[in-house]
C-alpha cells in the first residue's frame, strides 16, 4: 500500500505533545505493570520516536480512539496514584493530543477519497 500524497511527511510526523503522551504511557506502564497490549507498546515506541505514520497507521489509530473513548468514563481515569489500564493505554496511543492529530489526518484522507 502506497501512502497518499495528500499528507506530507511533516504532517505524518507525531507532534511533540503526542510523543510526550506516548512516553508518559510507557512510564506509567512500567510503574504500574498494566495497560496496553503489545500493539499499543509498539505504537508508543514509534510515536515517542516521532516516526512518521502511514495511511494504515492513521486508520488504525482512528479506530482505536473511536473504540476506546468510552474508557474515559471508567474508574480511576487519570488518577495520579492508580491510573486505570485504559488511561495508560490511551497515553500509549498518544493521548488526547494523539486523538486530535489523528482526527485531522483521517479527515484529510477522507477528503482524498481514502
């Protein structure tokens, strides 16, 4: 699959806030021993390294955030002492900054018919 040229490498590079959220998720997972899957860990490493995302990554991340937005209503979301596994996973995927960034990229792909 070839990435559509409607998005530049600059647009596809995770913003600093997204990288920071992914790093926070990695630290929280290490500290609490829970949150996220192997897929989420790989995603966090790529985001924290600010590696560009593909069209496929954008669609996958968009789907993740859509499926897991409900987790924000769970107990201990963002609790400093005992964050929920869902919160940790959300951070691994770039947190709210990641969701907002991916929403913009997904909209651009949709406008291009993808």
